[in-house]
């Protein structure tokens, strides 16, 4: 192991270092102002593809700071579009899980260990739910606890409204009743629960990246969504794509949002954004050639 000894450097020194490595600037003062509000290492995520030497951080010829900012702004706008769609998916999934499982197993099914496959995951989910209930300042929960003291939890239709997407996805995936999981999946246009499990696990990770303002362009994701060969609604025909890249997840988002809100504008917004930022290499996000001709994206 090596001890870290580097110290913080000034904005002018940051600029000097970037210039010494070959990065060009159209407006140095504007670049300094940018570095005052967007940190060096946040922007570094966007200039790494411009480096010819990843060890010494030497830039390729004609690499410009302004193009780095363009990529950053594109990623920021892309996060906004995707987050809005995932929010709709999360709310719909939450509603369906609450309705379907509660109608079969009662108001407090999420606290019934016998309904779940993995006891460790069950215990972790229940612990997360307890923490989320303690943190919540929602009026409907405050009113509930003021009136009732048993059972220890409010019913699912109150409790799960404040659970995270991650906890919700784990509850769904850990349910042992596959018939109920299939029913929920089919209501979202998927033939079986394993696809939905795969999709919501990957979208939960993507949502967390977006919530923490992390780069989503040109990123490899740990959860890879399963891509069915055929689905009942318009879907992609080209399956020779990287499942660890963003495009695969965008396909899942587009499909689910179409099933939930048929008149949504997610795909239109995405296409407009890509046309506005023609400098962006969509292949870095896993987009195949002629992706826009796929049935899903038409």
C-alpha cells in the first residue's frame, strides 16, 4: 500500500495542469468559473475518454474543455429525463405490489416471514422499512401512529409508500408466491416475473446513480437486465447489445413506461436530447446502429 500525500490545489493550478496535459480552452475565464461550481473530479469523468494516455492523463490532440462541459450538460439532462420515467415506473410497481399482495395476504404481509424465500433478505428489508418509518414525516403516518399502537407497523398501503425503490424491489423479488409475481409482471406487459425481477434490480441501481448525480453516460452497470426475445408490446429485435450499458436499461424503461402510460413522451424527449447533442457518441452508451428503427423506438 502507498500513502496518499497529494494536497489540494488552486483553480489556477488545476487549469495549468490541464493545459500542460494538452487540453485546449476557448475561454479560460469561463472555464475557471465552471470549475468553481463543478468540481475537477466530477468533470474528470467526462474528459477521460479524451485521454490518449490514461496513466499520465495526456489528452488527444484537439481535445477541448468546452466539449467536456457539453458532455456534462448532456448527462445532466439525460438523468432528468430518465429519473422522471423511473419515478412513474416505481410508483406503478409500488401500487401493483401493494394491491395484489395485500388482497391475497392481508395488510401486514411485508412483516410475515413465511411469505418470503430468503430469511436474511426478509430481515434486512423489514429493518429498512422500520428505519424508513422512523424517518418519515408523512402526515398519514403521524396520524396512524397517534391513533394505533398495534400491530407495530401501519398496513402495506401506508408503510410501503415510504419505502425505497431498492426495498420495494427486494420485497418483490423475495416473495415466494411466483403466481402473484407473474400477475404483477403481466400487468406491466412482461410474460413472467423473472424478467421483471431483472429489470427492477437494474433500474434500482440506475435510479440510485441518478439520485446521487453520478455519471450515467459511458458507464458499465453491475446489474444486467434480461432481454426477452419477444414481448407482447413493441420491443427490440437486435439483442446483440451490451447488457451492462445504458441502452439496455433505456429499452426496459421505454417498454415499461409504454405499458404504464401509453401516451408518454419519454422516447420523444430522449430523441430530441440526442439530436440537440449530436457531439455525443451514443455508441458509448451501448446504442447499436439504426437503433431508432427498432419497433420499440418508432
